[in-house]
């Protein structure tokens, strides 16, 4: 059971956008036992698209195509699909009604013939109604293989994948189970780790695949296995994890959770423990708050937050003492502690979290080195504070700080 | 002159990482007149890699391969390249010295044979020394085509592309110039825009390619052209831009500066006009602030912001009147106006911006439909308020709101 993903659009090939769709689709297919054999990104060019379709058909059972479904002339996926399947385009009344409805509700310009053409679909296709946009998805079967055409807009594509594509694949194809288990390690290089694991690796069962994924001080060890006996493959992985854990005890930091991001795990713990939280952000500049609010259900536990970017606003708006800043510098654990306490009191939350630091590239109102970040977490019973050096790259400093706070909340505050 | 990018690694196909390398390479190649014909992502599997090499060789002149060069067993690119070119691996002394040097300087574990094997290269290859890691790049020529193998770690790959790959391609191949010009428009849908531009589009010179790139309330119009006469193709593009501008006067917001995003343009205007700003965010949940703070230099114009997610915090922390909320609902222009005024006064900024709305998926403390967003912008002289329907998808509502605010700031507030 193999799939190929074909993404269509010059914007990918000229680097105007990064293709994030394929990673999402790859991950979702894996969860239901479908391996992605290849991802192919090609131009909006008829001959090239036809060639890619033909090659994918020989390589894979499921071909998922994204992009090129807009109403304008540069979008040619639908017509090219019709040519490939020797089919014609016909109007789908349900899609037309949906497009008209979207225009009536959300769009100020009048509906045009171009918009109405979004309702044209391959006559042989099964239409997948797009709740979030005008371009419908299509499911086309041929010789026991299936082509699935989806819009390239990420949230439209995601909606169709979850609502139709995954259930329909599960329904149609007998699939093995695919299991990935990823162990996180810190502090040992890729090759040093590999040397240490050499004997274990050499004796791994053949059906088990091991990969080393190094990145900046961390190495992820991924074990992958495929099989129709779910319990059987789980047992094989468990047995190997049991063998490897004692070998990496000093550097092992946990298992990677692929379904839930770490902020979702923290959010669920807050909800379960009936606790509320508020943030006072300086160097993280709103990123900490946004990390939570991008998911739904945030109002159950997040009271709010204050981004006091200017030093003076820490005093005027948040109520940090000017003296504490003068004595300790604005980037200090003392200031972080006051920020965390003040924000907790201001928002009447159970937990208050603060960041103050220098994300760079220039030094700000403090003399500390670029990349220095102080974090404090305040509860009714105690305040904890920390200082970290997050490196000299702005994006890295901000994201590492957010990750560190999530880790601290999970490991030190919401333990139960 | 065509290139193909081949990225090797299971982590891409199972969606464990997003392939950002290809977008970078695509953009850089375009700048020097090389079109990317296809991007192909494949597994760490010898047969599949050999097949991809063979196909790429028939399609393209330049084949850039990233990934699979690590010291561990799952990395097989180098050995597969040797097989493909019927070549052997030999030790390169300069690379070995570099690897030993890196270990002595930065790595606490002792150097091992696995690390030393990083110095093995194809005997027929020209070695590209990797300043930022242990895996060297390789440049291999065959029948006037060139294969370039690079490590998959983004900053190592980027270093090699800039230092060796681009200059060597410029040296070896005669290339045309490629020119992209992207016009930004706001407030008109893709198809409405296409209808308006129909005559102009039908009369475009054949060598000019037009693409519509819609995203959340914006449509980018990209004109692309290729040719050996640089001045000639620039003239063609300029002539068409001159023709199209009067047609889109009311929705045109500028040219895409691939170096500057719209928030950077707004930020620069704030700095130029010596104005400061503060945000009161509800439904956008910190995203508006984070959009600015992710870039450097924010403290020149951003005083700070308040994310008052809970309704009560709008009253308690921000100082919105409870009565105004009771009378008008928490999602209303009246509340947005009070929020914008209060935040401006609280942070003593020149401009205050607020959002209150319902990003969904459930209705919150207001009865208004999911996707309703009220925005207000307050200055010393006036307050403007607006209501928009941003659709029924959380991510879309948040991002569209942020885009709308950037547009309003640019068009209505920072005009000079």
C-alpha cells in the first residue's frame, strides 16, 4: 500500500512558498498504515503534470494531488485530470449551491462565471465537498488505484483529508499498521550515540528500521515498523525500547508524541487540574501566548497576557518596581519573578509565567549577552526562576524560550 | 537550463519534518537564471535513489541532492552515488583534517571511525568543504550534466550553496535571466480580480507568465519571464506593470519585496513617522504582536500589548466598561473602540489597535456568528472601527484579521 503526493504550482519550485502540505499528508497517511513512496513537486505545465500522473500510477496505489484548482487561467489541474482520464467536466449542483452560499455570506464582490466554474468536476469523480473554500476535492478510481485531487490552500486541504480522504482510504484499502516510536536524546552526538548503540543496532529484527535524526544538541532515534498484526509489531518495538533504554539512560529525555504538540499536552493538564494561567512576555513577544491560542478551547484555562516589550511598560503597565530593574538590570531573575507575580495577580490566575531576555541581534536595555533569557513561574505557593543562554539567532532564542517554558510547566508545575 | 532537487530521507515522507531546503534552493537557483523543473522527495532506499537519479538525469542539467550524508547506517546517499557513477570512495585528507579539527574544538566526545568516514568522497568528485559540519558536499560531472550532493542540515546546506554551488554553476553554464515581479492586492477575490484583468491578461506577451496567488484576503499577482537580454525582459515587465496598475489602483498595496513582508513595511513607516503603537488583542490571541516581534528592531515602535482573552479581563485589566459590554455584546465595534483607546492610554502610545471577535469553532461569550471580528484603531485625533466576517475556520480568522489590520494601518493610518 503505497502513496505518492504530487504538489502542483510554480510557487513551490521558485521557492515563493514552502510546501507544508506534504508533511501533513505524509503524517496522516502514516497513521492509517499508508506509506508515502515519493513526494513530487511540479510546475503548472500540462505535459509535466500528465507525465507525473503516469509515473505515479506505476509507482503507487494512492495518488494525492494538491494545488492548481483555483478559478484563474494559471490553474490547470482540473482540465489536465480530465484529459488524463479521458473524461469531461460537468457541473455539480451541490458545489454550485455551496459556492453561491459562500459568496452571499462572506464575499462582497458579486459572483462571476469564473467562480461558478469551481462547480465543474470530472464526470467520473466522486465529489468531496470543501467546507472552507470554493474548490471541491475529487476522488477518481481507475484499475483499483485512486487519484485524489485537493486544493492547495492548507486549511482547505486539511479539512478534506480529515473528513473524507482518510475515512475513504480506510474503507477501500486493506492496510498494515505502521508504527513509529521516537526516542528523544540530549547531549550526545549522532556518531557517539551510534557507536554506543552498535551492538543493539546490529541485532535489531529485520522488519524494524532505525533512523538517527540529529538537530542542535539533540538526536532523535526513530524506530519504524509495519505489519498487519498490530499487537505483534507493538511487542517487537516495546522489546527493543526496553533493550535500548538502559544504554541511553543518561541522555534520554522522553518519547516524542506525534498526535499532540507539547502545548496541547500542557493545555490538557491545565484543564484537568482546573487551573488558569496568564503570561507576561518580554523577549518572546507574544509567541508564547500565540502558541496556545492557535488551538481551540484556550479560554478554558488562559486568562490573558501582557507583552511588555518596552522596559518602561514593565513598570507602568505591569507594575514591576523601577528599583528592582535599576538594581538588577531588566534582564534578571529578580525582574522575571516580579513579572510572573504581577501578571498572576493582575489576571487573577493560578499560574503566572514571565520571560525577560534579549533575543538579539542587538543588545537592548540591558547589558547581558544576546541570547540570555530569564524565566519565572509563579503560583500561589511559590515562585521559581531560571536563566538560560539560548544562542545568538533571534528566531532560535524566541522558539527555544517557548519550548523551555512548555517543558518547565510540564515537568515542574503540572506534575500531577 | 533546468535543475531537479532530490531530497533524501524518510523523515520527510512520514511528515516528521517539513522540507524547507528545497524552497531555499529553488529561490537561489532562480536568482541566477536556473529553473527548477521538479522537486522529488524519496526514502533512504538504494533502488529508489538510483531510479530517481536516472530519471533526474534525463530531465535536468543540474541535479542537487540533499540529505543522507550522516555518519550512521541509515544514511546511504554517498554509497549509492558511488554505485550510480561506478566509482569508489577514497579518503580526502583536507576533509579529515577539518573533521578532526571540529571535534577538537566543539565536541566533547572522542572522535571515532564513524566520524572519520565522513572524509570518504567519490574519487571522481570535486569536494566542497563544509564549514559548518562534518559532511562535505560533492560536485560530480557526467556528460555535461552535474550532480551536486549536499548535507540535509539547513545551515550546512545553505553555506555550501552560497559559497560553492551558485558560483560554480554561474561559471560552468550559460544561463538566461529570470525575473519575477509580484504585485500585492488586498480586498478583491481571485476571480473578481481575474475578471477585471481579463483583457490585459489575454494580451500579455507570450513569454510572460502570470500567476494568481490568493491567501486570506490578499491576492498576489506574479509576473515571470526568462531571457538572455536582461534589459529587454525588464522592459517587457515594466510595460505590463504600467498597463495593469491603473486597473487595480483601488486594491494595489505595493510590490512584494521578497526581502520585506507587509509587517516590515508597516514597521518601517512607524519608525519613519516616529510613531509608537500598542495592541489589545482578543480573538487574535497574540498573533498580531508576534507578527511584529519576530523581526528585529521592534522596540523602536512597539510599546507592548495586552491579550485579554477572558471577557472579564477586558474589564479588570484593560478597563473596558462593563456596561458597554453588557449593552453591545463583547464582540462589537463599541467594545473594540474602548479597547483601542484604553490600550493607547495604558501604554502611552501614538496608535492603539484592538481586535475582538470569535475565532471559533464554538461561540464564546458573545452571540455573534463565528468568524465575526471587530477591529478598532485609535489615534490622538480619532478612532476608526470596522466589522468583518472572516469565515468559519479558526486559523483563517486569526490570520485574516492580522492581515486586515496590517492593510488598514498601511492604507488608512500611516498614509504619509
